[in-house]
């Protein structure tokens, strides 16, 4: 496999800007961000993210300058793709848009170019349906905010070659990310399956009056959630022992939520127009100050974690 030198990011939205920043943090890469309109303030979102990181000690002015200097913007898809080694799309989450984009990119790039999709939930196998070189299409699911969360789920479609999986994992590692190898193209990949198994139980407990919404969140934030950055469920099971894991599941699994439809509470809130932060009411009521505090608190926490890892 040729060494990856030129990375192209398609779509200069929230994720596209974050991903361009991530790839440009590697001094060996040239990064092109394909945008549909060349605006005067096109570097602003990236500079803003970096300024916040600098304020939190997670980046320096010199790093900001170097990162920005490695990113160029183009509007023409053919020009962007012509000599690309790795292209990742951050276009809207619409199947046909992604399929057509990859088909078009195939027609204007080298035969060995890798095509990655940052889709949140769609199947990379389905996204590659209109491509000739399906083995060169791979899922690369970054988590938002893409420049701060280390995890990237690298998803093997039904056709992705091992060479493409390895090259993608290697590239992401070289950009400071923590890629994980997802062996099967299944809905939710790996991390969202874990997350939504937890959300299902959380919603169920509120629905059944077992705990209030804030109590459920506290149970995560001040309890097992503190361990999760250091201890995943598989290691935890080995730590407490396979016998105890067996006994606990033998007793408790039958009592846990196993619904295959969204919680009726969600439907009820939707019908009432209670949309969460957007309307100030969802599971709980939110003042503008509380919403701001939640968003800022999360960002500051992630930046402090990033600064610690440096
Ligand atoms: N927002 C998140 O939390 C998140 C997290 C992980 C993955 N993703 C995925 O990343 C992708 C992009 O999400 P986003 O939040 O950055 O969206 P966004 O709306 O911020 O950005 C989408 C960009 O794509 C451009 N675009 C529109 N039509 C296009 C086309 N036909 N071809 C190429 N570009 C086009 C838009 O101009 C815009 O700049 C989606 O697939 C989304 O599911 C999003």
C-alpha cells in the first residue's frame, strides 16, 4: 500500500471542519477540504476550535498555525480527488447523496484511492452499492466533537479489503486517534450499540417510575461512568470474575428492558412538542443558562481530557 500523503475531506460542515483539523495535525499529510463555496471566513470554524483548545491547554499557537497551513480549500470535486490517497466524506446523512458522491469520486480518482464514509448510522456496504471498487470503501465513524473524541469506528463493509482496513487504522493512529476495528457492518457499529443499550434501560427506568431523569444521569456520572474511561465491560467482567458475571446475568437479565420499539415516553414528548434543549423541555426542564452550562461543561471536560493526554 502506497503511503498516505494526501487526504481529502468532502463537506465543510461541523464534522468536515473537525476532521480536516485532525488530519492536518499530522505534519506528513496535506489536507484538502472540499467545500461548495469558497467563503472569506472559511478557516474560522477550525481556528475557533483550536482557540478553545489553546485556552484549555490542549494545543499551542504554533500547532494552530501549522495545522491551518496544511489545509487548503477547493470547490471542484475532480480537482480535489485527482491525486488523493484517502478521501473521507462528511456530506449530509442521505443514502443517495453518499452513494452518488462515491460513484462520482471513483470516476475522478486513482484506482488505489481509499473512500471512507463518516456516516453515523448508515451501512457502508449500502453506501458502496454504486461503486465498481467496493473493496476500497470503508466506514470511518468519528464521534462528535471529532477533533476531541479519540474514538473512530473503522467499519468493514461486506466488501472492504483487509489492506484498506489496515491502511485506514494506521492513518487514524498516525493522527492521534484511537481507531477500533469493527468486523461486521451492523446497525450502530459497536459504540452506538453499547450507548443505546444503556439509553433503552435509562428511558425504561424513568417510564416505570424507578428513578427520575436526573437520578439516572447521576447514577452514571457519579458511579460506573467514572470507571468507564479506564475499565470497559469486558475487562470489568474478567476483573470481577466469570462466575460472578454469570450469576448476576442469570438473576437480572430477565428484569431489564428488552423493547424493540422506541420508548412510549419519547412519542408522548414528541406529540407535545417537548424536544429537549431545543424547546427547553424534554425528560427535564432546561433554562437557557442550564443549557449553556451543559454544553460548556462537556466541552471543558473533553478539552481537559485532551490536554491531559498530550
Ligand atoms: N453531527 C454529528 O454529531 C455527527 C457525528 C458523527 C458523524 N456524523 C456524520 O457526518 C456527516 C456530516 O455531518 P455534519 O454534522 O458535519 O453535517 P453538516 O450539515 O454540518 O455538514 C454537511 C456538509 O455537506 C455539504 N453538502 C451538502 N450537500 C452535499 C453534497 N451533495 N455533496 C457534498 N457535500 C454536500 C454541506 O454544504 C455541509 O457543509 C453525516 O453523515 C453525519 O451523519 C455527524
